[in-house]
């Protein structure tokens, strides 16, 4: 497929970029610092720019069939809400519907089981960045209310590691001690591309998914 990747220089985004190219996909990646992408491949096009810049986002989406995003983090929380909204607007203009976005399991969705882990992690995230929780929740609301074929992958603590293929997905109860490798999160995001069960059906947002260790 022809994929657009946002957040390709991050911990999960870097693994996602590598796996997408290794799987034979054509990739267009937006990067504020293109030199941070050290992979060279004839199937890779790196677009310099910021996800909050509509023109840079439109250029990145040129010819693409699906979008994968790992935008955001404590250092740049507004890229989660502002950047994601910019990407979604450009997707609609470009006629692209498939959208897979990764965030943390601190995001709550209707139908979730009571989760002590989420309650425990929220104060920690608040101390790291006062804006992160607000912006990620705003992003989730925007995505859930959209008409795109979306999947939100909510992961617990991400650690750098190889792809194991041994992880669970679904609406799970997690603790602050739970973790998943960046390569496994990337693997799951790519698997979601053609998995119809990860696309929402109805108003309850059935596209929610979480990648967790197995």
C-alpha cells in the first residue's frame, strides 16, 4: 500500500517506518528534522515539515491510501490535538479514509472496564505534562466523532525492543507495570490496515483497540 506516516522519528514511529518498508509498502513520512530518519529506500519519501502545517500535511498525503500516526508526547502535546486535526482535515480533502493512530492507555472510551492502571497513570502523566491528558482526550473525541475509518491503538508503557508477535489486544485491564515493545505496537498498527474488525461500526466507536503484552 501507499502509506503516510506521521511521527516517524519517534520510538514507535521509527519501528513503524522500518516495518512498513520491510513489508514492501511505499511510505511518505513527514519529519520536522528529516536527518533523524536514517533509513534510505527507493520506496521512502521524506517530507520536511510539521504536522500542524496544512501544506506540509497535504504534500505528505499525496497519492496515499492510508495514514498511520504516532504523533505527540510530553515534549509536544499540542501536536496530538492540533496535528491530528490537521491530518484528518487533509485526509477528507484528499479522499483518504483509513486512519490508524496510536496513543496511551490513559485514554478512556465508553464501554471500558474499570481500570486501576489508568487511574494510577493519570497523575504521573499530569506531572510530566499538564497539557498531555487534555490534548490527547481532545484528539480522541475528534477521531471518534469523525466519519473516517479509524482505529485508535492504546498502548501501555512502551519500551524499546524487538518484534515478538506475543501481545494481547482488546479492552483489557492494565497496570502501571504493564509494557509492550515499540516493535510490537508497530506490528499491530500495520496488521490493522486490512483488519475490518478494527474499524468502528456504529456510534459506540467499535474501532478502539489496545496493543498489550501477551
